[in-house]
C-alpha cells in the first residue's frame, strides 16, 4: 500500500506540472431536467480537436475564446456553444426519444454507453422495481428481464429465492448470480434480501459470461449490479412513503371435503368387517360427513381432588367440513413499509440518505420479520480528486414457528413443519378452537384428540426460530484524474454480517394418564413420556473485503477512441461460526445453554479465502459505430492447490452500429437504430464442495464420529468422501450474438440474443463403490451445454400529451443438456424426495439438467397398461425408476405494461413459464392421511384401476373384473394410504407450467393545482398495488405453486410441506415529496 | 507512458509477492493427519455400532423377533421379497469403517507399531468374514485402493476366507512383536495411550488388562477364536477338511487359547446416557430421555423364540423378552393378525441393560459353543459337554448381569438347573444328537445378540428347525440363504458385481453352505 501511495504522489505532482502550462474550458452537460448527459462528443468547430464527456457529463477541453464548441451524441440533438471569457461552460442539451443511449453500469462499475456493448445487459430502474412495493428486491425483478429467472422457492415473512441467469452451468456447484452492490461483489445471492429496494437506483443484469468475465470466478453465473441512489443537484428533497400490504392465503393443495376421520388403520376391525371408531386417528378414512354432533377423541379424564377419575369429558364437534387449512391461515398478514429519504447536491458533491422500516407479518400466526435499513451515500469533488462513499446498515429480525414435536423428538431439529400439521388435520376439526392449549383440556398436549400429531397452536406458541442479522456494507471510491485521458481509481468495499440464531422449543411433562395411553394407540405421550425443553444457538460472523485499483485510459485519436483499463483486485472472505445445541434443558421456558443437562452439542468452524487478480480491458471505438472490446483477468485463488491456483478469463466482443456506419441508413425514419453484436469469453468456476468459499476442500480430513469424544477418549475417522488435491475449476466457454433495433424514432426497440455455452471439467463427487472405503470421490469430469434465445421488445404504443402506453415483452427459450458425466456413469442424483417417494432430482447424460426420476406403476411393456394383482386388484410399484422431464422451464415469457393518463399510471407484470415438470412430494403425505382430493374421487369405493391388466394363466389379460380390494383404509390396507405411499412417484409429477399475474399497480399523482395550497409538498402520489393476484396452471396440477421448491440449490423441481403456502398480496401506498 | 509501465510493473510485483499470502488453505476445522490411536478407538466404536444393529431383519427371519401389530409391516422383510437396495446402508457401513483399520495397518507398518497392525488384521478378518457370510464373493484384494481403483473386482469367497485365516495367523506374530515392543521400546506414555484407546481389552475395561503383555494375549485369544469360527463355518465344505484341521493345529500350537468365560471381546469407550454417546444397541430402543423409540415399538417378540424358552422351562425367556403380565408372548412374523404391542413382549431386559452397557463383538459363550462344536467334530481335544454347559452358563451370566427387576437371582444355579433338566437339546446327556444340542443352544443363546452368526449356523446346519414367515404373500417357503448385492454397488461397480439369477436370495448359496 505504501508503494501505491508513493506512486499516487508522483503522478499527482507530474500532472500538476502539465496543468500549469494549459488553459482549459470545463463544464457539465445536462438535459432539460438537469440530469447529467454522459459521453457526449464535444468538438471545436472547424477542427479535429475533440473530447468526450464522462459518465457524469463532465468534460474538459483546451479551447480559445471565440471558438465554438459543437456537442453531439447518440440520443441528443446537436448544438453549438460559443466559448466565452470564463473557463466554465455548462451545456444544456435536448434529449431525443431513445432507449439506446442509456448508460449502463458494466463490470467493475464502469459506466458505458449501451451501444458500445457487444453483449446483453438489461437495466431495471427504481420505478420498475418498486411499482408493486416489494420488500424483497429479487421478487421485484420477476418477469421483467429475459434470461433472468427468479424463483420464489418458499414463501414466508423471510422468503427464499433462487436467482439464475441463463440457466445452469455447474452440475453440482453454484449457479446463482453474483450480486454487486455499489461495486462490492457479494457472492451470497441471499444478500439481495437485505437491500432496501427503495434505495436502489438501478439493477443492471450482466446476463452472460461474456459480460461478467472480468469479475472472475464468482461471476461465472452472471451478475446483478445493484447501484444505490446518489443525491441529485439542486434543492434538498425529502420523500416520505408508506405502503401497507395484506397477505392472504392463495393456494394450497386441493383437498377432499367429504370424508372425516374416525376410521383408519390397524387392527381396529370388527368381526363383521366394519371399522371400529378410532377417534384419535390422524387419517381421514372415516365416514362421510353427516353434520351430527360427534365425539372427537376418546375423552379426557377429569380428576377428583383425591386423584381418582371423576368422569371422562368428551369434546363434541359437528361432523362437517370446516377446512382447517383455510381457517388456520385466515387472518391476513400485514406488511408495512415506511420509507424516508433525503437527497441533495451541488456542483461539488451529492448526498443521499435513505431509511426504511419494513415489518412483515405472515399468514402463519406470530410469524414476523422486521428489517430496518439506513443508507448514507455521498460524493465530493475536489478539483481533480473525487471521493464517493456509500454506507449501508441493515438489521433484520425474523421470528417464525419452529418444528412441532413428534414421537421421536429430541432436538429442536426433530419434528414436523407447522404447515404439515395444519394440512393433515382432519377436515371436520375446528382448528381454531384449540388455541388455548394452556388451560383447555382438549387443546393441551395430553388431551389433544390426535394421538400422532401436535396441536399446531401449541407449536405456534412454544416452538420458535429467531434469527437476527446485522449487516454493514461500506464502500469508498477515490478517483484522481491524472489528466484528460488518464484516471486512477481505488475502490475499497467491506461487508460484515453478524447473525444470531436461537431456536427454542418448550418441554412438556405429560400427564400420567396420557403416558399410560388409555387408547393403546402408541400415542406421543406414551412414546416420549417427557419432552425435554430444547434449544439451538448459532452465532456467525462473515466479512468480505474487496479492493480494486484501476488505471483507466480514454483518448481519441482521429476516428479512433481507445478506452483501456488495467486493474488489480484483492479480495478476502472470512467466516466464523459457533453453534451450541442443548437437547434437554433444566427449566421449561428458560432457554440458556448453561442450563443444559448433560453435554451440549457444539461446533466451531472458520473459513478464509483470498484471491488476487490483475485484469486488463480495452475498447477500441471507430467513428462511433464500431467497437471492439477485449478483456482478460488473471486470478490466483487460495483454495486451490498452488499448481492449479492461477487461471485466466479471456474475453472479447464486438459491436457494430450499422445505422450509423452506412450513410444511407442515417436518420432513417423507420429503422432509427441498428446494431449487431457478438462476444466470446471463457470463465472459470471454483466448485469445491460444501465448505464456504471452497476452502480446505483438497485434503481429506479426520472427523470425530458420532458420540466422540467419550470423556477423555477421543476418536477420529476418515471422512467418507475422497477429496482430490489437484482439482481444477470448471471452465465455461460462452459465446453470444445478438442485435438491437430501434424503429420509428426508437419508439419500438427490439433486442435479441442467442447464446451458447459449454462448461467442461465439472467438479463432481462420483459415487463410488463403498468397497473402496469411501462413498464418493471428487473428480473433474463431465460437461454441460446451455443454449438459449432471448428476445426483448419495448414499445411506446401511444404517446400524446395526456396518454402514454408502454408495452414490454421479454421471452427466453432455454435448452441445456448434460453431455457427459463421469466415465462409465450416466447419472448423478442431486437430491432425494421426502415422504418415502423413490428417486429424486438427477443429472443424466444426454438429457436436460436437472430431471425428475422416480418410480411408476409396474406396467406391461407391450402396451403400457398397469399390471395389478389378480387377487387384491392393487397395482405395484416398478422398482426401476424412469425420467419424468426436466425441472427448469424451457420457455419464459414476461409481459410488462404501463399506461399513464394525466396523473394516473397503471402498471402490470405477467409471466409464463413452461416446458418443465414438478414433483409434488406432499401428495404422498396427503394420501396417507386421506386428506388429498384424489383419494376421495371414487367415493372410497372399490374400483377397477383403469387401463389395467393382470396375470392369468401365465399371460396378461385386460382387467375388467378385479377391483381394488379396499378403497378406503379398512384394516390399514387401503388403496390410497398403502399403495399410494409405497414409494410411487409418477402419480405426483405434474406439469409445472403457469401463467402468473405478478404485479399490478395503479398510482395517482395529485395534480400541482391541488398541492399549491400546501406549498411545502412538492409532489404526492397515492397508489394501490397487488402481487401474485392470479395463477393459471394445468388442471392436473391441483397441488401447489410450481415455482416453489424444497431446495433453492440446483435440485429445483420438488415441493413439499416444508414450504409455507403461497400468498396473494394487496396493498396501498402513499408517497410525499417535500 | 513510462510511468504507466512502471505502475503496471509495480502492480504485478505486488501480486507476485502476494501469492505467498495465498497459502492459507490449511484446514483449521478438522485435522488432516492423526495418530493411529484415535483412529483405532473410532474404528472399534464404529464396528460396535455396526454389529449392534446392522441387518436388523435377521432376528425376524430367525425366530427371535417379529413385527408389531401396531405398525405397517416391512413388506420386504416379511415376504422375503428383498430388493437390491435392502442392505445398502449396512454394506456401506462395514466397508467405510473398515478403511480406518486399513489406515491403522499402514501407519502401524510404516511407523513400527506392531499392535496396530495386529488389531487391524483381526478386525479386518472380523468384518470381511461377515461380508462373505452374507454376500459370498465380495471385493477384497482390490478394495480400499481409492486412489487407483474405484471399481474393485470381486474375489472368490473361499479365497477371501483362506486369506483371512492366514491374516489371523500372522496377527499373532504382530501381537508377539508388540509384546517385545511394549517391554523394550515403547515409552510409558505410549503404553498408557495405546492402553487407553484400546476400548476392547485396554486396562480401563473390566475384561481387559493394563499390562500390555496381558492385553496382547487377550487379543491373541480373540484372533484364535475368530479363526476357529471361520474354520467352523466351513464345516460342510468337504475340500476344506484337511485345511481346517491343519489350521486348528496351528492355533493350538501357538498356545494362547480361546476367549474364555468372562473374557468376551466387547467395546465400551465409556458409553453415556447422552444422544449418540449411548450404547448403540440400547440407543435403538431407548432415547436418552428414557422414552421408547419407534424401534422399540416396532420389533416385538416372535412366538418361535418365546415358545422355545417356555417349552424348555428356560428363565432366559424373561431376559430375552420383557414380561407381559406373568408370561412372555410373541407374534408370528408376517402374521396379518398380529396383536398390538400391549399384548406382546418387547425386547427384554437381559439385552437392554442400560445406556452404558458393553457392546459385544465376540462373546465368551459364542467362543465356548464354537469350541464345543470343534471338540464334538473331533478337531479339538477337550470335553464337549463341559464346554457346552459352560457356554450355557456364560450366557445366563451375561443375561442376568445388571438385571434387577427380578430380584436377587443366581445365573449359575439357574443354568445348572436348566442343563440338567433331562430335556433333549438342553441336557447334554439327554440329547441324542450332540451337534443338534450344541446348535440349538447356540441359537437360543445368540437371540438378539449375534444374529448374523445364528443365520450362518442355521444355513450350514439347518438347526434349529425354524418356521417360515406367516405372511400370506411370501415369495418362496424358505428362509433366504443370502442377501442380494446392494444397489449402491451395482450403481457404482456394476461390471464387477457377480450376476445372480431371479430369487437368488433362495438359491445362490454362500460357498460354505454345501
């Protein structure tokens, strides 16, 4: 660093000397609104001397008094300004109608004109992002950009998303985009949920490797560049906004509403074949609802003072359908966002302050999240020296229900999710009558009717998962303009995250009568006898440091413009976690690890990773219509072996604006702009297992097996995955071509891209024969190909004084294929299914990635008919699994529109995704409990499986006579609860296609004439908005939202009861500007 | 321009000097190399965990346990219609734990630590012979070569067995070397450490020894007993008869004898009533909170076993099974009319003593039964009747030990009364077929203790005459003779896995099953 400062000093001195001999005209180019106009070309009339303004509109040129400066550029009208006596000449120009002149923040924060770029980018402004008042920035991106797929994989007060640009390149590694906030790369995509969307000026997506190469290994999956607001010149502006939103339950699996519980499994059959009432049963295989008062549960004993049983009290409930799911999630969750911002600026600097308090209440009772953001951004210019800083602080507190307890509960991690407990409640249960578990005998854990499930209201009150995160992101950007064409910048950014998590679950001392299990049901009290209070604590600290020093060169020689850049990057990431777990605490309701009984579980881990890079970037522009861009990065990364540590990211792209190059096309009224582009690059992705950053993933470790240490006796066993010390990064070679066209004075813009990428040397953990002593071996093998087409059309359909109507359509078609896996290995399982369903999500050679593979009924290979048992009529499961389609959509269509009339603005976003399948895992649970819709389709009568055959006399014959022997669940051998839960998977796979109305908003800007009475309010906007209002999906999918996923990793494509139900959101907002 | 070049040069130099600070990839979280003692303790505890509850279907096939009437049955177990993935976990458990013995053997060889080499050979034979007894041909000579061979070939079962016998022979040499090592070379620290981490025969064990020479002798007895067991498994292989006798002569010649009463090879690292630290067998039945587990509720008494103990007036019945009222009761495996748990005995107090109970690897009563059989077959000199009666007594002693629910009781007296009852296959002198008596009583003693050995004995001798499953949909009216090769092996090493025909579990016998 000292060397660096010395160098800086030398450069400062030398350039001052140069300056003293020169006289300069400087100024700033702005538009009619006072906003800077970047990159305009300024020439001295009648000479070849010229310069161009920088990204902020500032320019500097040597000129004499009396000469005339001509300013021109794409998107502005040419204008002349005479040079006066003074040294400062600000220029105001008029913008032309165009979307192609916009400035794009590209890699490393470099602002460039869109026309120069030989690759696809897409920009989303603050307004587009926030039109539906999202709390989570990523959900505000849905449907707006081609090639960007944002999946809301789980819904709650702190939803999880998966953000993927142009599909999946790594079979087992990360495929989610890199987030860059104000120039600081953050490789944890979930960081996006911590940003206040109101603070964001733009989100720019660098879709492909070609655009992102210079960011290095972290950017192989594309980049979302988030730029926060900076103050604007002029009078200080204060805005205050408030948005309120109501979340309501929108979808849950279609359930049957005909049959109650009171019948079910096991040996409870009367000699005449009728089923004995089993009132504690969790299965809904009982009689048809008849509305009669019916005892629920077998009765709770009421005791005399001397301890003898006085009587049994029985809870009497009407035997009719009450829809427990809807009842439980009845109360809407209310979200409130309060925003305050302050913005100001002058010639020398800007200042922005933003504050947001976002409180999100879920539809699950008591689930809440609260996020508070404070942001301070500023800049200051001192002559040639410019300093910018941005400082963001946020804290987020989430408090959600933890797991319930079950028959084997020990730690807080054993139990079932709340949604499972609610959904599987028999339909006639008045679920909300069980809130008072403290004193109501039918609601407390002893007297609750269900022998095998927890009262969800107990879980709400007694099992909590609280996470507090504190994030700070600081960024300082110092730049020094050495001379007109050389600029030196140093940007240092630090993020720090502290996380505290505490999961607690109360204990239960079950009543002796419940432990005695009077029903002989094997109920929870008799199995557990005592539920110990339990807790889990984790604290986590993470720090990322990133420093870029960049020397930038920008000079025009005749018709050639050279923009060159050389930089050095240093980055370090560090994380430390300490966790403690107590499965049995001394006191119920007092959750401190020091009150643990026995030895607590404990763990500590630390990870550190560093990298150094140097990079070079050159753009040669010829006559404003041909641009050649070349870049390279050399990276040295600590997590790899020294021999594999260094790798390169070369890339190049070209952009040709033919409407400017071909004179006959200049100023054409119909085709106003046309550009073709092409690019190629190679990027590397380090994919080293599950450790953060891939650190320490080269040498096998010894780990204490379960139970160790026993007192003073230690023990270490070799881990079961055999690591590979010489593992290399995965290499992606990406190519893209495309064009941008503007029609009718750029009122219609069309942009298209085709990309193709091949990723080789995948890092895979090959499942190997356990006879090697290991179950997996890490190797570099396998290849995946991605290709896709992206089309974006934006049109201003109507533009009059009062009316504006804009429509945007974005479409992406995506295809990928696993070309190779390991030698001799054709498939690799990425994840399994819950609920006992066989198979899982796989990568399979020759097929798209990833695919669902699961079991089907045993079928006649000749005609595909299901083979049933000639006696029972039951089909059986073919143990050989089959492929049931890919889980990533192949076609995504997004439509955005915005209509303005006077002060009214109506906006909407809708999107379609299709071409993929989903495994609805929760179906098997619902079939087991008899809650599912299809389990009641045949009124629980015996039926002949359609299109079936059975074996008779050594050959298969059509089945017209053998009905399933048991349509309900008599004697615990029913068709639905036993046959449908025997590992069958195909019956739960449906198309994942959907149309969604993502966002709708209507705002009204109160006219100035009204506001003139209160002259301290400059602007007032009121609005209403809605999100996820409507979803259309194929009829076969009566399960859940197919965008949801168990997993926000690569193995997307299965949903279960581990996600919370999706919601529909309505809201209203008010924004005031002072 | 020169300045620009200098700037780039300085920058590049800075990068080069920085590469040193990239050497930060040493794992601070887990060690990457350790001494063999900690691997030994982990491996032995791992073996104990494997042996405690791997292949838990076997008690259901062998008349010991049965499924519960309360729960949905395991269809594969009770119909014998097993799939390849039926034993994936166990296959993996044994092989992956065994790599730790391979590590110890290698480090022991290179660092001159003969004890670790000896133990590795014994435990390798212990595990590999189990695999052969369950699957016949398995990977052996190519196994544990992960760096070079990820698709190991399958070796001939007989060849593996012969090699294991010679490994056990050579283990004696290493234990002898270890005696020299501990008396002449090793420091007292080494002696104490090795002693502590030997969780089978270390000085901290009631059946162990603090004196390294005594400890090595115990291991030699373990090796000899295991070798005898492997040889006896081949009792029906006519071509091996000479080999068996030659090898037994070698065992006799080394003079260390076999595991005697009270010297069971068992593991106890200091089991505690804490999740994961409790005895693995007990932990399957009771959570540390004292509550019963689904396993406890799932595996109940089988009528075959229950009736045997009742019919032979054997008090051990109340130790293998819990009492229901004043008696013990069982279901028949696979019976659709199985009674619910309240009517049926659970696994009993003689097996489930507590969280801290020892985990048997090779019991004294199994050793005595093996010796009794060897004597009876004329391969070993001695008194078969005494060995037989001592074996029964040792089993009584094991079961009664630590059980207080029945008040003060004397296992020796009960055993004496039992084996002098005058009943055939109980009382030696009243038994017309001595081998049948030995095998019957061995089966009766191994209930819930060593079901793989009981299955092996049943398959090679057909004793006792066990009923098949009561499942109406069972596949073939015969208890399976082997497991199928695990799916995990077919997936990863399919080309090498021997091809078995349909219903191979009834036909493709283990080599010693002739």
